[in-house]
C-alpha cells in the first residue's frame, strides 16, 4: 500500500507517468497546491491539480486528496506540514477499512509513503525532503517505508516556447522592415504557436518522464546523522571493495585476513556487532537479505555513496 505526496507546480507528466510506467501500487495520493504567486500561476497550478486528481483516480484507482499550502515560500510551515503529514500516513490504520488485508493472512500490509520532489518551489521540495529524512532518523523501524524521489522530464517546453517566440519576433521584425506580409510564413508561425500553446496548457512545462537505468524514478538516499567509527569504516570499505558477502562470517574472515589478525569467535562477534550498527536498524549504510541461516550482506545506496565519497582517504588497516 502506497501513499504518494505530490506537490503540484507546473508539471503534469512527471507527477503521474513514472508511477504508471513503473507499475507502482498507488492507492492514495495527496496533491499539494500552492496559493502564492500571480493569479495566472495559481490558476494554472490548480488546473494541473484538477487533471491529476481525475487521472490518479481513473488510471490508478487511487483515492486522491487535494490540500493547499498557504505560502510555498514559508520553509518552516512547509516542514511542519510535511512532518505531520508523513507521520499521519505512516500511522494510517489500514486494517480498519482503509484497504488493509482482510483475507486472514499475516495482517494488514504496511503503508509506504513516497514523496515526489519534482515540482513546486524549492523551499517546499527541500522542506518535504528534510522532514522525510528527519522522520527516518526518529522512526528507525519505519526507515524502509519512507521514500523521496525525483523524475527527470524527457523534454522541457520552456526552450521550445523561447524558440517559438524568437521565430515570431524575427518574422514580425522582417515584416516591419520590408513593409510586406507573407501569408504562408504567418500561417506557419500561427500553426506552430497554437500547437505549442495547446501542449503547454495540456502538459505543463515539461513533457514525459525520462527512463534512467531501469526505472523512471530516482530514489534519493538518506544520509545517517551519526559519525562512522574507524572499525565501521573498515567494514564499509571492505564491502565496497568486494561488493557483497554471502554471510557476515565470510566478511569477518576477509577483514581478519586484511588486518593480519587471527579469526576468532571474539573477532567474528566484533564484526557482527559493527554490521548491526551499520545496518537498517542503525546507520543504514548496510543492507542484509536472509538466505537460510546466513545473511547476504551488501552496501545500501547511501553506503555506496559514503564509500565513493571517502575512497581517496588514506586508511590504516594495521
């Protein structure tokens, strides 16, 4: 079960296309509309929100709620709203008639919250991203249920609008200078301008959702708010060098060999302790997947970024 929080600006495709193309299981959407700016901008954003509301319901069958943000440039208010909203969605009682699992299985499916950061003024996007990350720190057990993501457009319409304006300017300038009218050129300019404006009114400032890798969504990893200790660094760098280990014992054996230490139960316990501190319930730099009695151990996305960022640092393995 997924709730998607979508701040609405001047984009349409990037708000919904990636969810359809990547087959997200969306059952609830919260559309956030700004009320600050010129009357034309506010009305245009509302039109996009109305279209998104209809299409989220018709195309994805999602319950859709529209809310307004009084001031899209008030970072503190946006953060507070995001903090309350994300927590409330995580705590929704899906078992009580809200789409929960009533088939007698293992209980209600846990809800995930996905925050789209593509649109709206930057203060809102930054506020929602920071709030999401703050909640991940406070609610370690729910860390994997909170996601922030970005989608790149296939095309920006602003550049085409600018090119069309330049072409129209050049045509008008030539007509003025030559004191002549070319009906064919005027007709061409009228047609392309009309088509481009219609596309702008229908789709907003961007077209499509660009596929990057194997997805249309770029999930933004969350950094840990804790320092990494020296032995934890060794664990991370070793995982970065080898990619993955079939078990923590295998990781411990490799570390012992690198450090020229004897592989003992005490050393193995030390590695297990540090892996736990770096895992999903701790700093989030390591992921583990159960395979029988062992746990396949790899770096998480933020763990990979940490290793990459610190790769040039001198390390003493002795």
